[in-house]
């Protein structure tokens, strides 16, 4: 069969059922095969290649499967780079197939030629240029294996157009041999035992957990460990949902906009058990002020992450789920007294909670962003899948929307990509058509990928888009207010479109709330209306997100309001 068919059959062998993409000349043979395979491979037509990659990432984050995207050569591939870089930073498993000009034309500056392998090398876990159609099936198998194992990430397969036209026998390999790639799953037992002993001795321990727990499906093990030893748990932005937000042991999110008590607990801890995290600067603040009294146990699947930013006293390379299970299996019997041993620690944490709870001043004149999120939680009962863009709305949602479980919070963490929220929510909705999926976006970020409303309507999805409209690029405005003496430079979005009319132009339903007494009714109606709904919620224009750790400050130097 020709290479294009080999690609499609290989995708099916790997369990792929949905491809997000946009056609072009270099991938026409592949699209011809997709036409013949309708019913076996579902293709979703995005309106921009960046949207296709974000959809594939939303699909992957919601399902735990490898997301698949297909783009053409040249501008198709370069348009996809932002989405690929986003997936790379957030360790999301993707396989991205890009078209390329025919092999004999590579390097001639041919029409729609770009060095896609070179461009994407820094932001992929691995990438391929397929030079022989006979290698294609094995490359696809390798790509999926690399994308989903170890620290997950995006893998790109660049296929010249003539390779998709050539024919070869389709033989899909049963096994792979990758001598240079053998990710560790179980931690070294001696290190695991040392970690267990330190956990049982600590007086002020904190479990600091992130996206690695979600990637490994280690939430049950994490819950068991925390409950067995009465350990306080603080998740990162990427870890939201890996531990129930409403649980008595949860401290809420830590970091730049984390809770006061989570940041204080980390700062005063004598032992930090860091699982599936990378000590990102948005979490640590100034490194020289981070947790000065704490020993660090760092558990991560990626050996290059351990001691990269913060030196680990005990570093364990392994899968979060497996290593937590190992710790549970070797815990000394004496650990049963943890609750009694940690009484003073929990009393101190409760004092911090009482000193600086999350709070805001509500209004009967203007919708406060925090009130919007509290109403959304009340109406969804915390069961929705919610994807955000980047900015103030993202941080407020992390603070005020308690997620009940994993894979409900989808967001752009490491790269901070505006425009991510809506298409990623659309990918999750296509994966789970019967679930309530919400894109919670800002007025700035929504305009970057709003054209995907056409995709949402075309495929008859039930997605709901809530635009938190404050008429500003809110987070940039907040920084300019605090650090630049209120000199607002190019952050006022005064020429916004009418989002209700925009929704209607695409064949969706548009609703708007401008006052607090309208909010509940608009949200109820919008969430209950079948099909695609855009809710334009006008909120307080100059409200700021607090607590906030200024750049260069330590976690204890939070600005509370």
C-alpha cells in the first residue's frame, strides 16, 4: 500500500481514533486516504494549525491518550510550532504529522518548504524526517512509544509528499528496540527506603505535587499516602485535580498566586516531598529564599529534572504512581503515629489560614471575577472539565474553583499560551461529547483562536465558552499598575468585538451578563442550552489577583492585597 495508507493503518494500530488537522498540498495523499477511511479515523478540521495542535493537546490531557495532529508543510508546520512548544513544556503526549516537499526538492527553497525538523528540534521530545516509505510503520510505532512513556511529550513525523505516494508492504512491528531510551519506572529501593524514613521523622512535612501525578495516573496512591500519614498537600497549577481540592488535607495551589497558607507551609517546612514537579520559577519564587529549612525528596520520571533548579537531598527517578506505591509498601509501622506527631504543624497551618484567607469584596453593581467563578462552581458542582487561557482568569479559577478529580483542569502552564483555552476545551469536548466541557477564557486570549467557533459548530459540539470580559489584558495591566506606577501601556482592549454577535455569526448562541443580578440566570441558561454557547460576562475592569509573589521575591514576601 502507499505511504499515506501505511500512516493511517499505523495510527489505527496505535489506538488513534481522532485526528485534528488542516489540509494542504504536501499532505494531499494522506487526506485522500482519510477520505477512504471515514468511519475508522475521525478527522476534525480546525480553522488554524495552532488550533489543531491545541485541540489535540486538550484531547490528550482529558483522556490520557496520545493526541494526534496533521498539518501541511511550510506555514502549516510553522503555525503548529506554538502548540508543539506548549505541549513540550507541559509534558503532553502528542504525535504531530507534518507534510514536507518531495525528497529531491528538500533544500531548494521549494514552494512551502521549511526545515520543520530543525525548527521543532528544541520543542519536541524527538522528531523524524521519513526518507524511506519502508521505515514509516516502525517510525509511527516509535513515535507513539516515545510520546507516551517516560516524561511524556510531543513527537513530530515529517513526511515528504513523494514518500506518501510510494508503495511498500505494510508490516507493523510487534516490538521495538530503542537501546538509548529506557525510562525508569520504579525508583531505586535504597532511595525509596531513605525517603520513607525521612517522611516518618519529619515534623513539618509537605507534599508538593504536580502534573507528573496526573500523567502517571497516581492520584489514588497520592490520596492513600496523604491520608495514611495526615500529610498536607499543595498542588501546582498543572497538578490541580490530582488531589481533591476540598479535602481536609489540601492546602490549595502554591506559588506566585497560591494561597498564603500553602506558601507559608512550604517556606517553613522541614521536609518537602516533591512528586512529578520541576520546581518552576512560578512556584519557587527567588531560589535563594525557597524553603531554607527543608530537606528535599524529589521524585520525577525525568532524571534531568531532579536537582535541576533546587538541589534534592534524596532524588528518586521513577514514575510517580509506582514510586508512591513503593513508599507505601516500605513505610515503617511507626508512621502510624504521624497524625499525633503533626498536631502542632497542622495547628500552625490553621493559624495561617485564619490570618489570610482567600477573600474579595463583592459588589451589587459590577460582577466580580471571583463571584463569577464561585457561581460557576455552584452550578457545575465541580464536575465539569474546564480549560483556561492564560492570565488573571486562569489564576482566579485555580484559586476559587475546587476540582474534584484529575483531568478536569486543562491549562497552559509552562509556555503560558494565550489562545490555548478554547481549542483545547474543544479537543476535550470531542473526546467526551456527553460531558460538560467549558472554555473559561479572557477577552484577549479568546480573540486569538475564536475562529475555532466554526469547528465547534460544524461538529455539533456541546461546548460552552465563558468570556471573562474585563476590557483589558488583565494580568499585564495588573503588573503595570503595581510595578510601573499605573502607566497602562497598550493593554486596553477598547475595540472588542460584540461577542454575542460573533457567536451568532458562526451559528452559535450568544448570551451576555453585565450586572450581578443577571449572572446566575445567564450561566444557568448558557450551560443548559444545547450546542455551542458563548457567554460574554462583563466583570470589574481593574480587579487584581491576590495573593501575589512579586518577581524576584520569596514566597513569604507575598503581597496579600
